[in-house]
């Protein structure tokens, strides 16, 4: 599980996928999210700009990201 520590109040979903090294670029993140391959807190999320806050969990391609403060 990857851990992303927030510097601001939130991080956007596409940025989190890039920061965790799960995708190569923003374009890859965009397509993965649009294709319904990414879950946030157990639900499929299709908004690349979805704001993630402390405690949110992201799942993609068998890996997880936890957002912490």
C-alpha cells in the first residue's frame, strides 16, 4: 500500500495516481479513471478531479493508496 501525505487540504485523484507511480502520466490516469478501473473508498470513480482527503483509499490495478494528513 502506498501512502500519500497531504501538503494541502486535498489531492486530486489523477494527481494521486501519478504521485504513487501507478500511472506514467496524466493522460494514463485520465483513461484509467474514465474506463472505470479506479475505485475510491470502494466505489468506482470516474472523475479525474475528484478531491481526496485524509482517510480516503484508492484502489487501482491491484494496488492501494491511502491518503493521510
